[in-house]
C-alpha cells in the first residue's frame, strides 16, 4: 500500500480516513494523527502500518466530553460500569438519574477499616480500588448518596427498595456522625448508604 505522500494527485483521499505509517526508532513519543505513539522502549516493533477510519468530529467530541465531565459524572460512570454480585450498576445509575431531584451527590466507594489492634496510617483494605485499577476494575462495595434533607433520604431509601438497588440500604440518622464524616456541620444533609457483600 502506498503512503499518502506517494499518491498521485488524481488519487482521491477520503478526508475522514487516516492511514498513518509510522516507523518507531529511538526514544520517541508523541501525538500523531489522533494516535499516541509510545516510546520505542515500550513498543518493540518493526515499521508498523496503523490504519484507522476516524470520524474526526466524533473523536474530538468524545475527548471533550470526558475532559468536560463533572467529577459527579465520572463517579456515576464508575457506578454504571460496575456489575458485581447483587449490584447492577446500570440499573442503579438509571434509577438515580430518574430521581435526580432527591440527591446532591453519589459515590461508589470502599472505605477502609481501621485496625485498632495494630494502628497504621493506612486503613485495612483501603487501597483495594487502587490495587485493582490495572485490571480496569473499580472494586467498591458501598454506594453513598447525599441528600439535601432527611425527608429526601427517606424517599430515596424507599425507591432503592422498590427499584432493587441490590444491597443493604441504611439511612444514617445521627446528624453529628454525618457532619463529622462530611467534615462540615449544621447543614442538615441526609445520608443513605447501600452496602453489597
């Protein structure tokens, strides 16, 4: 296959198709035609022909949508991708969006546990999520949902049962505990957690 540079002027090139011929030599990394080329130390390869059909507008809009996503959007996407034991992340994600007026923030997490017998700066199992990231796994077992009021948390707990959020639903009612955990006070927030074994 001839490279684009050797094509005759009468050879029509589809502007939405990119054929990128790259030869990796030396210690090089860079961005070429929408594809990140790693250094030769990481890619042990002969000259490679990378042929892709890229919808440039779509590529850029996807890149921008991730870049512009709110932190809450990212957390919801982690939830949506999770399917483990009783948790169907897609179902819980959809349910949360249907009842968006009832909550302020949602986070799928796995809080570590203090080891009082042998105190440490690191909580037991507190870094399981970090350990499993190379496997593309968000290993979390508890959904926390912050609501604007105690009344809203009660409504959301009922919905969690009716729409099967797949876990043990708990309404946290001790306002002092909630304030302490949030690092704030006298806000009147409600807090719901759903734990999955």
